[in-house]
C-alpha cells in the first residue's frame, strides 16, 4: 500500500477508535493464556467455537495458545476456519500471515499480508476499533513505514484516548524497544493502567527497558513476569540470555529445557541452543539446533540474527557477522540484522562496509536510535586526525593528536612488542584505535547508545575504543595503563580466537598492567579486604558472573580485581606457561573449565584453593592494623578521636581521622605522629587519607621541604594517578634546578592529563636543560597547541633546537613565527641571520617539516623582545 495513502487512512480512522468489549468467557480464556495455561485455554476456546459462538476473538486466543506450545498445524486450521468466518478481518489476515509462516507456507503468508493492504485501501472506514488500529500500525511497520509516524498517528492516539487499553501501551513500548529507545519504552509502560500489573508481558517489557540502566529493577520485573506465568517464553529466554552472558552455561541449558518442554520447535530457544553448542565447540550440535529452530519457518531471519548477536556478545564478531549475512539472505529488509551486521563490521575494523550499512539503515529507519547515533558519530569522526604506521591506525581529535598522539603510538608500539613476545602472538593487521574526547561519542562507537559511565576503554579484538582524559571530567585515569590493558586484550583475544571467558580476559589484562608498571593495575584495598572477608567473592570457575549486573560500580571494579588475582593464583601455583596453554586450548574449542582441569586441578580444588588464597591476601593486608569500624560522628574533634584510639590502638580509620582533625585545628606537627604510624603499618595504602598526603601537607605547612618531597616521592612511586604529588614535585624540582626530577614528574603528569600546558612546559624546560633535543622539540611543539602559551619564546626556543639538529628550514619557519608576533626580538633576528648565512654555505638536509606543536623557552620573554633592541 502506498505510504501516502496509509497516512491519509490513519488520520481518517484515529478519531473513530473505541475500546473493545469481549465476552466474559473470552476474558477467562485470555487469563488462561496470560498465566501459561495454554492447553486449558485451547480446550475452552475449542468448546465455545464448536458451540457455534460467533466471536472472532475465540479464534485469536485459540491460535495464540496453539502457537505458544508449537501446535503450528492446529493453529493453521484455526486460522483457516477463522478466515472463512471473517474474510474481511484484517486482524485475522495478520494472524494468518504469522501462522502460515510458522507452517512453512511463505507464499500464502505473503498473500494474506497483501490482502491486509487491499482491505485497508478499499474498506478503510470499516477498521475503526482499537484492535484494528493496532493491526494497522503493525502492518505499516512491516511495509517500512516510519516508526515515529506510526507511533504518532496510530499507537499514541490509542493510549491517549483509551488509557485503560493495556495492549496499546505494550505495543508502543515494544516498538520503542525494537528501536533501542529504552527510555521511551519505560515511560510508556509506567503510564500503563494498574491492570497491566497482572500481565506478564508488561513486566517482561519493563525488564527489557531497564536491563541496561537499572539492572535491579529489571531483575525484579522479570521475576514478577515469571511469577504471573512460569512458562512465559520471552521471560524465560531473557533469563537464558543473562545466564549465557554470565557464562553459566549449565544453568542456561537447564532453563532452555523448560522452554522447549512447552514448545520443542521454539525458534529462539533453539537458536540459543545453537549458541551453546557453538561455545562448547560442538559444530554438529550447533547446526542441528539451528535446523530445529528453522524447522517450521525456514526463512525466519530472527534465528540467525539471534545466534549471531549472542556470538558477537562473546566477541566472536566474525562468526556473528556471518550469521547476520545469513539472516539478510532470508530477509534483506530485516533491520535488526542490518544494524547488528554494521556494528560487527565496525568492531572488526571493516569500516567502509560498516559505515555504509549504518547510513542505509539510518536513511531507511529514522527512529532507530543506534543507527541514528552511529550515523551522527560518523560525521564527526571524519574530522578526526589519523596517525598511522604499519601496526596501528590511530584516530584522535585534531588538537589531542597534536598534543600527545605520538605518545599514544609510542606506548602502543611498546605494548605490542612486549605483550606479543610474551604470549607468542603475531598480529599482522593494523589495530584500529579510536580515542574520543566526548564520553557519549565513545559510548556510541562502543555500544551504539550513550551512557557507558565507568568504562575507560573497550577492546573488540583488532579494534580499541577509549575515552581521552578530556572525556573523564574530574575523574583521573592513567591513559597509558588503560591502553596497555586494552592492547593486552588484543593479544589474548587473538591467541584464544576470541573464545576466552570474561574473567580470564580481564584478569590477564589487569595482571599485565602491574607486570609492566607497579603503579598501574589494582591491589588489595581496605574495601576489597572487607568484601572478601564478607564472602562477596565468587568461585574461580564462576568469576564471569560478577561482571553481569554488578550491584554497584564498586562491585564491578572488584570483579576486575578478583579476576586479576585468579590469574595471579594460577600463575603462582601452575606457572605462566599454563596460562598460554589454556589460551591455546580455548582457541581449539576446549571449554575453560575443561582446560583448567587439564592443566591445573579439578574445579573443586581450584575454587577452594583460590578462596583460601584470596582470603589470605585479605587477612594479610596490614595485619598489625586494627580494622574496627570508626563510630564517632564526622564533627568529632582531635581529643575525642585520640580518646577513641586509646580503646582501638592502631585503628586504620582512627589514625586517618586523628591526623585530619589535628590538621584542621592547625596542629601540623602533632598530625605527623598518627600519619607516620599509618605509613609504618600500611605503607602501600594510597587511597583517600593516605599517610603520604597527610605527611606532605604537614611538612609543607612546617616549611620542611625535604620531608615534604620525600613523602610525595613515596606516594608517586606507588600511585600512577597522584597528579597533585606530581605537580608539587615538579615545582620543587624546578626551583632546585633538579631537571631529572622535573622530567620524571612531567612524564608522570602527561600519562594522566596531557591536555593542560603545564606538564609540557615542565618537560620542555627539563629536556632542554638535559640536552635531550628530541624530547624538547616534541614538548615545545605540544606547548604551542595551547592558547595560554607564550608563543614568541616557544617558537624561538624551538628554532634554536631545530638549528642545533641541522633542521634549518624548520628552524627558519619557527623563528619567522616568533618575529611575526615580536618584530623587534633581537635574538630572533640574529638567529634568522645565522640561518640565512648557513643556507648560503650548504644545502639543507632537513627532513620534511611537521606541523608545529608548542613549546616554551627559558630565554627572553615576548615583552623583553619588544624592548630589547630598536634594530630591525
């Protein structure tokens, strides 16, 4: 049906909609259907139909129940009888379209769908009920009508005019979920009538709406749906999907058995069976389950889409993409497969085809949130600067690329050399690395939708996405540690053929952070200590479950920590080579638990051994400290805290509070004693209220610079994100002309926040003084990228360094830039004359000129340059 005609029709019929009025016995049948008593529902409906009751809804409820238990042939017979009785019903025709497909009658299904369009064209004023209007909306969506238009012209008026009509709210919410508009879906459901609380479909859709943003509420909604209907297939399958995500495959199979007991032909249930066989390395089982899923409807694109989507969730993007292509061979217009394929291709680094698909989907379906977000992102990505070599294809915002892009490439190159050699992995194709200054852009590139708080970076295999320091706001993170962590994923995913469990993948990456730099990674903390002793740790064989719907961001971080400790436990007890062998086994299709049993110990022994190991680590954390809870009010003064400490000597929390209260009262000298005691008993603590910060503050106020510096250096040696310490150390070192220390702390600062000029200024001066021209030139170029710099002196010092390196053309360019802003700068004129004379004496041997960055000099200031000489 032409779209224009459909719009006209919608406008015609909306005002005529009325709420349906069903017989009480039909309501009873529908209640049986909703609570999962499908067989009873069929019996009741069949009896009424045989009695000759002339009510179309009996055929609908009977056919839906028959579909639910896989009696597809019976459903077809029901529909055929219904078509004879109600040949002009568009609802019956749409039901026929569905039922005939599940009976392998694709041509007849298409014929009935076409008949719906014909009936609407010729008898538009006949279809005025709410059920007909819903049918009309579904038909238009299948014809490619814009989803927003269907919402506005069809579904929204139903919910507005008939707010008690539950199905209208459900249809609107389901459409929003299909387009990834979870917020609108939740809003629509929350406005549904109170009666919706007794409908399992309502709670199931609510669980989907809150699945990403509010896992606790989603779990509660799913539990309620299954309380109302323990056989509700969609809710059971959502639980199955969660179990697969958590790598609880035995439980997933058990739950699938419940679904298949109700309907052995269920296409999505059998698709999940196929996924489980794939994960287990059972190709024959994978194929057999897929065939079962397609046994009734051979061209059902949802089957291959579901298999592929779950394989992609397991980072098997190549296999996932193949399945999406299969789905599209069955139905080229199946948008979920097109969107998923586009995302798979982008995660595989096959960007040309991936972006083309996204643009096509966005043009076809303007309401698809993921496609719209990605299409919008693409428009901004093309403005990013590309830094590339044989190993990496790095994209960054232009300013950031100029400021620290080369540092990123150097870090990645070092990671590749170190980690690939360690794990015996060769990576031939360039790794794509996208770094985003906007966290929502990062989230869209990574997940398709905004809202990835808590993620610093993500690796898909040969593609890494990461937040830049600019995206993190006040949060500080060492970007070098983040990229090292993510590149480790590149290596281990390659070695395991993307078949490793989440806990092992994350555990190795955190472990390798600490192996590279002892200030990176995660260690036991007072909070983790308490979580372990409170029994919040998971068995080693079930660690991946901790990454699924964690209680809080803290619990997610604890999952990373515990996973790294599991890797450390395996290495300490079975050797590093065991980890490599396990990864090789995973690549060959061996399950993680089987690999652990092969090369380590039975799971029971591993679980108990690891529990003892981690518990020992927790109990061994600062064992001489008292860990009793500090129960004084926040306003307690120093004397009250000191008195409390008498009853809790060497209490961790008390020592911190005592030092802090003494400092607040101005007794800086007295604060040194509790802070020193804390340092003595727990030297590795660098969290809030750590001894080094307390000590350095006291020593600073007491003008004891040597002691202040010692405390800050001790902190800097333990914490890669202690920017306050780095700044102060650089400042003191510069005052003492300790250029080595200035250089060291400038580098530390740049590893956390390279987007401020101060660390580049420190680095430029230190490298200049230490006669390290390569570092000095790079630092001055970076400094020139900031508007707050002194460009005259930066260009002049850069010109001087370039001259010393024999890069005269570049040096002349920089000195001319200095003179452009300070035309009376005498030293710059002298340097320019030298460069001209040198040019007359010998040909230039310059390398090609790079774009200037920024740098600053200790020499004459721009103001001095203006008055230094009146000579031209």
